[in-house]
C-alpha cells in the first residue's frame, strides 16, 4: 500500500515538474538579475559578489541567520540603501535587462515599479484612505472618483476592504498590527508595482495575522513578482517557490549566497552542507 | 540614622522643595494679580491712550504694539528657523558644516538679550535709519529668538520616525515631497509648541526692544515703520523714567495684563497641541 502511494506521489511530482518546466520555457527571462553585486557601509563590506535571478511572478525567499545581510540585499533591489550615508554598491542589478544602478536610471520610477513592505508596519499618521491614496497622488492622480476606485481596489487586493470599508476616514494607527501591515501592502499595490519586496513582513505579527498575510501573498503571486526576506524557515517553506540562502562565513566577513534553487529542493535536498545545517537548525 | 527615618526625611524634604517651587510661582502670580488685575481689566485702562504727565492713562497702543511686534517677529523668524531646521535634520550630512551651524546657533542662544538690543539699535535703528520702529524691533527679536525656535523645530523634525520617511521614499516620493507631505505634518505639534514658547518670550521681552521698537507712543502704531511701545518695555519705562503721577497703577496694571497675556498664550499652546494631536491621528487630508 505504502509503496503504491509513494509511486503515485512520485508520478504526480514528475508531472508537475515537467509542467512547470514547460511553462517556464515560454516565459521571458528573470524579472531581476543580480550580477556581482557587492555592498559596503563605509569600510564594512556587507555583501560580496551576489549572483541571483529573481523569477517572474513567483515568490523568492531570502533566508539566513541574523546579520547575514539579507535585508541589505533586499534594499539593493529598490535602491533604498541610497538614503543611508556611507553606503556603496558595486556590480549590477538588472530589472528587465536595465541596470538600476546606471547613473541615468530614474530612482523614482524604480521605486514605483519595485515596491517595498517593511518589517514593522509603518502606516503614515493619516487616515486609512490617505495612506492608500498617497502613492497615486504622488503619481499625479487628482480625480476624486479615480482615487476612490484605486483605494477600494487596492484594499480589496490586500484582503482588507471588508474590515476597513466603514473606517476609511479613521486613523490608520487605530488598526491592529496585522491590519496595518496589510494596509501597507495595499499602499504599495496602489502604486501598481511589478515587483514587491517584503522585509520580514510578519516578524511583528501574531500567528493569526501572519497566516492572513501569507494567504494574501499566495494570492498576489499570480500578478506580482515577490521577494521576501524572512528568518522564519517554516514561512519560507510555506510561501516561497524559490529560496536563496545567504550567510557569512565568519564574523566581519561579507554575506554571500550559499545556495539558490527551488524551495522544495533547498528544504528537502540541499546541495550545500551549510544550507543543510542551517535548515536542520544546527546553527544560526 | 535608620533607613526608615532617612526615607521619611527624604520624602519630607522633596515635598518641601517641590512646594517651594510652586509656592514661589503662586506668590508672584497672586502678588501681581492682587495688585493689578482690577486695573488691568478696567476698560478705561485697557482701551485708553497713555498719558505722559497726567493721571488716568491707558495702554491700548502698548497692547497693539506687543501683538504687532509678535506677529512681525514670527513672520521673519519662523520661515528662517524652520528652513534651517529642515536643512539640518533632513538635508545636511553630519559634518563640519552642521557642527559649525550648531555652534553658531548655540552661541547666539547664550547671548544676553540686551546685547541683541544694542546690536539692533546700531544696525537697524541707526545704520539702516529705521529709527525706533516695529520693524527694527521685530528684526532684533527675530534674531534673538532664532536659536530657540530653530533648535525646537529641529528636535520636532528629528522625532518623526525614520520609518515614515522610508515608507514615503519607497513609494516613489522625492525628498522634498516626503518632507512636505509626511515629515512636516508629523512635526507640526512640536513646532507649534516651540512657536508658542517663543511667542511668550517675545511678549515678555523688554531689553531687546526698548532701544529698537520704542518706549512710549500716544497713538496706535499702524505701519511697521511706526514707533511702538510694547507693554513689557513700557512697564519698565513707566517705573523708572516716566513722569506719570500714577505710575504705580500703570505698572501694576501692565504687569497683571502681561502675565495674563502670557498665561493665555500658554493655555492656547496646550489647546492647539492637543487639537493637532487629534487631527494628526485622524489624518491630515491635505493632498
């Protein structure tokens, strides 16, 4: 019996794999490509020679021990590191083939294409409505009807509409932590990005709120390319299609990508011994 | 001494010291109001013109001078100090320049106000030829209040969480948009509180204005170029130099009025702060 079941599972997985491979054949290349990316804060080298491909409309998880530079890596993708004094980036990050670190590249456009959700929910001290309308207003949308439409649609996409439709004009700060984080996601969606970066989006949330955010990510995967940094391996295993494992060899050395591949591969059959040790909880 | 006895003594001592602070303030307020509040609230005093040699003069031009001077001073110092604060907290990278600016500002803040008064007289009144005028007084007061106003604004801006700035920038806002739409609105209560304290200081300022704005006028000043007589300076003048026979009444009434004004401003400051706190929570709907 068991033997038979195993064979069936094996067969199903093979079918799924070949299907995945076929669909991937039709897709254009990766959405974002990191090519020899290095980053330093002053004299401290935080990341070195990162090579990574972020696939389209999939969730890519970046996992690794604290302080390995995974958040720094994420912030390289929408140039949020630019605002940190003393931060220097070399190498290339290509978004649809264009290097976002080219001197002529429009950072404003980049950040509208590559949105970001932060570790701690950070709604503006404004109303729920104004939080979501902030991005569209920046883009020059003035028409009240259009704004209302964008706000409603974004909140619906973020699975928050039913909970807040009665208090759109109430302060965003009065929402619960989980609602605030989904509001932040709605705020990003309102800008109509193509890529969404999530920096440990659930680390400040309770398990129920975490579950809702994870469900939301699964829905959004249809339309958006997502990169999620998490130190929660179960979360990476649950939500992501691809996983990159980042770590530092010794204290003070730069972080590097040890292994990158399909999530189920990384978690069931890691190629690198260090990945295995991390995943099985023997360090970090 | 037993620990228990020491504890009891300490408790008594701290109650006593706290009581002294409150007591001194209450004593002054009661003294001033007790002597002058009836005069201060008398319509003939409040709305009358001052007399130079006779009894029964009022202080209306002085009240107007004080309010006028306060408004003009803020109109000059608020934009400058706010701009400098935004520069220091949002734009400047920490370094020699910011250190130099802070050093200058702190030095400016520690100068006695009579120095500003004499400086204002030399520069504005004599060199620019503005004579004793509201505008000369306002510029002097503006310079005097620049450091505190700037530092309090800078503190308010710095207390705005960096996560707001990050959120705004990550949505594709420019730095200036972020400052205008997110940072300044969030810092407004703090900036207002600092402004209110400054207003209190301008109302009570005498050394900086007696040689710049003027000491005595009979008519209500209208143009910024008019000579004025802000209340605080006039009280000093009435007490020491004027030839008014009933100067005691004028001084007591003026002092009570001045105290009343400052208390009103402080009260308003608290109300405005609370109002903004509520409005902030409800979200500013400014596009």
